[in-house]
């Protein structure tokens, strides 16, 4: 089974490490801590996870032509 560390998984998903830890706390992904450092196994559930955007949505510019 393949695995990556938290930093590599965050780079794959284009988000911060904080988002990864928050998703694990909400049980959206699983992180294994038994090996001495936290790793994320590349399972179907973890690969399908998408980070949620934080903050207010951006203003959309309406093009009325």
C-alpha cells in the first residue's frame, strides 16, 4: 500500500497542512500515526477527498451584453 506524508499530500491536493489535519479531525480522511510520524495512505477514500474552500465566496462579475 502506498503512502505519503502530510506535506506531500497537501501538495497533491493544493491545500495547506492545516486543512489536512482538520479533515482528519472531522473524519473525512484517515491518517496513520503508528509508524512514528503521520502518514496518509493513498486509499480510494483519501484520494477522492476534496478540500473545502474557507472564507467568503468571491464576487462574480456578471457580463451583461
